[in-house]
C-alpha cells in the first residue's frame, strides 16, 4: 500500500486529523468531484502540518458537499531539528509563484518578504502567497508548511544571514561555514542591489556576503542555489 500512496490526491486541511469524518472545503470538494473526477469511496490523502498524513475515503453528500472518512495515519509528523529562513524580494506573479514553489520544495521553514530599493512589487497579497505555499506542499509531499512572515524593509533585518552579492569578491557560498543549527539567507531583487545596499551588506555585522558563482542568477535560481547549500547539512 505504501508504494501506491502517491496515486491518491493529496490535500492540505486546517482541521485536526485523528480519525472520524472530516468535511472538506467547497473548493476542495469541487476539485475532487469535477476536476479529478473522483468517485464516492475512493481514497484521498490529507495533511495539516502537525498530525502527519492520513488516508481516508471520500464520502459524497448530495450534489456538492464532500467529506473524508479518515482510516489511518500513513506518515507520522517529522520533528524539525533546524529552521532555514529565506529572505526574498517580492516578484511579479509567475516568477513569485516559481520562487515560492522552489522554497517549499527545498524545505525552507520561514519565508520573509523584504522591500529593497529596486523591489518590483512593493505590496504582497498574503492570501495569494499562502495559496502558492499550500499548493506546492501538496504537490511535493511535504508534511508541513513554511511560515510566511510580514513584509519588512532590508534595513530591519537583524538575523544572522548569508546574503547573495553578485559581481563581488565575497567568499563563494559553497566555501562558507554554514551552521548546523538554524540559518538564514537573503536573495536580492531584479536589477540587483544599489550601491547603498551593497555597503550595508558588506558592513553589517550580522550579514555574511557570499557569491553564487560568476553568472548573475535570476532571483528564483538564486533561491534554489542558496537553499540547496543551506539545506544539505
């Protein structure tokens, strides 16, 4: 059975998972009934970020309502031993979705949107970003969701952090001494850092500038490079 679990639809829910019958939200019911064309009694997987992953059977109620009769837990909730914080500048829609998807897949635990002088998008829609987070977690079979933090300015970042600094003689990230415990990284905006920001990154005691190689990377690619290194410990 374990090898076949991937065949069943996987949904995030806000409710506790401990057996019994759980009603689904209307959009989830619509997705399973009308998009996935699932039938009454078919299996579905649910997770909520705290109770592991559960297998249950669909139960159609009338023409619209759907619930899941929970059968058993198929994956326990893993314990997080370290947190990996990603500080990033908001991007336009499609690129923002790609960045979030990458961060979720590579196990970032905390997402911090940051305003810089060249940030393209200076406001965020938290509901939209949370929707991206949930969809990415559902698809990559992650059992928890990263925490989305409020938007802040670059000047207010006080955490010890590795900052990607292109066109510099900073130490390559691959050679940096990454802590075994919690860590954080910062990826810059489209168009790069301004001179004032480069001075800030080079002179702040809590910031360690690093390079990601000779090529100038898109923000989404830089996120992948940073998190792959920081999450590999």
